[in-house]
């Protein structure tokens, strides 16, 4: 009986530590979330790269960690934002987003570049190198 209690107690305590460790490891994202109500304000000043994505899109999911890294490493030069195309169809239609992932670079509210599809970090930064210092 003592062994059984010890086993359950160990599992319970280990479970608590595992959950708290995972919570401590969670990091606040440097990617801003946009929607139809805050989109224009979100792109109006500076250099803003908006990732048009959907939750079901596998290449979008593959791009996300790269965008997180770029958002953190280059935050003094560029703002990285994302907008869900399924929940914000009017914005997607306005910018003629027909394939995702589609990343549109805005400079002071005007589209200056469009990157479509998955790119590894080196390729992605190369496409931005005329706008940010690598």
C-alpha cells in the first residue's frame, strides 16, 4: 500500500513540476495580432510585415517559428504581425491574398513587397535584405 501511495504521489508531484516548468518556459510573442478593426492602425507607420495565414495551413505553421525569430532579432527595424485569413476575409480580399502563407511588407501603410509561400530563414531574410540591415 505504501508503494502505491508513493507512486501516485510521485506522479502527481512530477506532473505539477512539469506543468509549472512548461508555463515558465512560455515566451511572450513579439508578433502582433491584427484583425479588421486594428489593421490600418497596425500598418500605418514604419516597416510592418504582415503574415496572412490560416490555422489549417501547414506551410503557415512551418513559417511561424521563423517569423518569431525575425520578430525578436530585428524588432528595432521591423514589426512582424499576423492576420488570420479565415477570420478576416475583407482584408484578405482587399489585398488580393489568394495563396498562403502570404507575407506583405508595408512601409508607412503602403505595400512595398510580397513574399508568398514557405521560405527558410536565410531565404526569407534575403528577401527582406533591401529593407532591413541583416
